[in-house]
């Protein structure tokens, strides 16, 4: 095989895993692997959840991107400008042109708070915050330290969002934090969502709604936020409802990277890239693959999903380059720890077809599913180490892969 050029857009979770796995898969004389990212700060995003509560510092969750990439991967610290699909070329902002034989889109999502009227106006980062960015998480930490009670509203503006359980985890931890500070009785906690329940999947949703009620957190459903008044402290929905707040924690609208919109034929109206749900090849062109938050796949936008996808994507790039049939191996497998406060967490595991079920993961002797436990909390905390030392370098984790395991699961959901 002549030496192929593989260009990966984005050096976050998916881009780094894909690059490292590809580097292990191909000899240097078989493939040149390039990763493009606009900066050299790789953020372990699940860690951002803990920053507002002073349980982690931002510096602890950020590492240089270059150092996460195996020797032999070429890193370009540049902004992607656009893709010229007919010429198989990536244009970078500084005018550099990167030709490719295979392109991997791993550029994640773009937060768009400016799309909600009033959100980035007066009061932004003063009484209205998001913990979905490192800077926002730090500012929210300062605001929570100053908070002495009142009405705290957590709102996700619209789906899809990355890590759909993170806003719930935030509100559970807020309940814990306010109790620790003995100001919970002076605080009304509200969780406002555009969904018709606490979560997207009915069984988990019922369970999580029960937890919200237990913790006296008001659940407001089908709330499609349309505008915010940061001076008066109100969040309005399109159907005319209004929620007052002293502190608003928003998960802003998500879209694909801006360059996707500037690259004719690459993305959909929201800037996400249409992707085959089992092979991760895109219908855009056979040599264009995508993974992670950048895709339009009907599963959660999550690091676990990105990890499972990376395994299938790398196998299929190898097959594509060898002119072999692609492997339709990805089944939508996703799993998420859900922090519930007081040093406990839930774990859910599901795929395109199967709802989160009770039982244990990844086998009958594993972590409890759909049940709060200290073991799951320890699992969530340990995950950061696993992320940097096993997942990003592309090491295999026995028993955990792109196909959802049914061992240990109870087929009929009981005691949920
Ligand atoms: C608060 C929070 C908590 C989370 N908790 C969990 C959790 O507990 N479990 C879980 O599984 N997932 C969790 N996630 C989600 C997880 O972090 C993401 O799903 C995962 O990082 C997606 O990987 P990705 O490679 O698709 O995108 P990213 O890791 O975001 O990487 C995309 C990269 O593309 C780069 N990029 C974009 N546009 C350009 C451009 N034009 N030029 C150059 N570079 C560009 C960006 O700089 C970025 O580095 C959480 C996310 C957040 C925000």
C-alpha cells in the first residue's frame, strides 16, 4: 500500500483516541496521521461538573493535547477553516492546505449561548452561567461561593446536548452542596427541561424523576426556553411560561463546529455530520468518517460513546484502505455514571435498541446498574485516571467495547 494521509479534525476525546489507535494500527510507512486542533489544551470535560462546587480545580482537568498523542502523530495547532470535499483537502485558517486520503471529523460541538435571546446580555457570567466551559465552571464556582440562598434554576435550552445527564448531576450536587453549607432550606432548586420527563430514556427518566422529588427539586418539563432577562431574573418559554431566578445555570444550545457550515455538503442544518450509525462512514463521501459529538447519530453525545465508536472507526478505516467491506459493529452502546450527591452515583448502560436496564455492568460481578451506590461514585472518580492512561492512548479495556454487554443485566426491568 502506498503511504496514505489520514487527517483528523479535532484533538479532543475522539480525535486523540482515533489518532493513537490508528498510529498503533499502521506502520509509519503505511500512513501519515495528522491531528488539527485550535489550541493545545485537552480538557477532561466530565471533570468540569465538579469545578463549580470546589471539588476540582480547572488545572487538574486540563493537559497539553500534544502530550496525549503518540509519537509519529503530527499535531497542527490551527483553526480549521473549511473542507473542499471534491479535492479531498482541508483548508486551515492560516492558508495551509492539508490533502487527505481519509478524513475523520471529530470536532465535537460548539456552545451557542448567543442563540438564546438575552442570555449573553446583562447578567451573563454574573447571575447566569454555564459549567460546560472551563471559564464558565470557574466563574460559577465563585458565584456559588457568594450565594446565600434564593432561587437556583438549572435549564437545558434544547437537545441535543453533550452528556445529557450532566445537568441532572449538577442539580443533585447543588442539593448536596447547599445542604453542606446549611442554606438548602433558604434555596428553591428548579430543574427546567424541554423534555417531557427528567431524561430521554423512559425507565431511567422515571427513576431520575423520583430522585429529584426525593431531594425536593422542582421538575419543570416541556420548557422550551426562548428568552432571558438577566436584570429582572426571569427565564421565559415559547409557550409563555416564566421562571424567576436569582442564579441561572444554563446548558446553552449546541451546534456543530462552524467550519462544517462553511463546507458545502458536509453537515446538516445544525452543523452535525450525517454518519452511518453502525459503520461511522459518512454518506458525504466514502473516505470521510466521523465520530463523537460531531455526528448526527441517535445516541447520547458522550465520551463513552466516542470511545466505543473509535474502535469501530479505526477498524473501518483499515478496511476502507484495504478495499474490504466495512464492519457494521457499532450498536449505539453508551454508558454514563450519574453523580447523585452524598458520595453516591448511578450507572446506566444502553444502546440504540435497549433501554437502561437494572443488573450489573459489565458482568454479573460488576457495578450496580440503575441503583445509587458508593461503588459507582468511586468508579466515576477513578474514571479520570482511566481516561488519561487507558482510553486516550487507545488501550483495550477487557469486557468493555462497542457492543453492549447483556451479561449481568435483568431483561425485565424490575425494582426501578
Ligand atoms: C460538563 C460535562 C460533563 C461531561 N460528563 C461526561 C461523562 O460523565 N461521561 C461521558 O461519557 N461524557 C461526558 N461528557 C461529554 C464528553 O466530554 C464528550 O462527549 C466528548 O468529549 C466528545 O468528544 P469529541 O471528540 O466528539 O469532542 P471534543 O472532545 O469536545 O473535541 C472536539 C475538538 O475539536 C476542536 N475543534 C472544533 N472546531 C475546530 C476548528 N474549527 N478548528 C480546530 N479545532 C476545532 C475543539 O477545540 C475540541 O478540542 C461531559 C461533557 C461536559 C461538558
